[in-house]
């Protein structure tokens, strides 16, 4: 199949690129699966099209409050922002709320030229600045290997309570079993092929120097070295052409 849409079709495509079935590719099926897993892991780690930005909410449980961290789903690769838990300036919507008073006194009197929309926009920006300086954003750390989101201070101060929700911005890994077009990615096809070629060369190096009938000799080391050079070039292309800017993933 010219356009792989599954693990099996991608592996078959890579083997055909290496010469199968005309040439026997001496790589075990388990080794083929391992090489594809390695390629997918690197692809999901650095390729911009392997992750998607999402906004998610999660319910805080009593265990989260006790542990002082929140366990996130396994598909979350990066957490870039956790939205403010509460704000003394903008967090309420009652009669004594600052925004309510602005609406009541300024916007309602625009026809008397006491205020206008430009003034209201400037005031909103000023309120946001005060909120950022006085309250700030939650200080967080996301540990991917543990799937844990640590939010510093808010649990101790009881700003986060069981039964409440928090909203966070994250980059989630795109599931290739659901979005099968990933298997047809140009870089992934090239990298998987190079990994299989490297494994083929490693397998054949044990026959190096052995002469077959007709004077044929194996040269597995050449396959291995060529594949290693291809892999280095592909990793460099991944980081330079496909990786998200570093500041996108810092939060």
C-alpha cells in the first residue's frame, strides 16, 4: 500500500523500500515492531504534528488535595498554562465586584459622555495588569513520566478544594490508532525505514567475512553505517524543521 494507514502497512511499506520481497530482509517480526515503536516515540516527542493544543478541565478529588498534585491523563505531553484558580479583582460576579461597578457607573452612563468604550478597554487592561501583579498565575510543574501536575501553594492555602475544577492548557499526543494518517507521515516513513535498515545491518554483521558459494560475501556493516548516517540526518531534520518552538512548551 502506497499510503500506510496502520502499523502493519507501514512496516510492509518500509520492507518494500529495502527490497522485499525481491530481497530477503533478515529482521525478526518482534524487531520490526520494536523499531516502529522507537520511531513513534521520537515522532511524538518532537514532531509538531504529533501533538495538539487543548484546553481541559479536571475535577479535584480529596486524594488530590492530600497528595498536593493532580494526576493527568497519560496522553498529556506538556502543560503550558494553568488558569488562575481565583482572583480577588475579577473572580466574583456580585454587586460588590469591581467589574460590576465599572459596568454600572461607566458603561451605563456612556450616553452622558462619562465614559466610552475606549476608556473601558483601557480600564480592563489596567485591571488585568493589577490582577497579574497582585495574584499572578499559579506556579506549576508537570512531571510527564509520573503524569503529575504540581500546583504550588494553592493546596496549602486551600485555594483548591475537593469538588472544584481546574482548567489547564496542554499539548496532547495524537493517537495513531485513531488518526491513522500519522502512519503516512513522510518523516516517520523515512525514519522507520532507516531503523529497520540499521537493525538489518546489525543482524548481518555476524556473517561478515563469510564467503558464500559463488564468491558472494555479506557486508552488514555497510548497511549499518549507512543507516546510522541516515538516522542522524533525519533526527537533525526533525529538530530543525518539525519541532515546535521551545517557548511553546515552557509554562
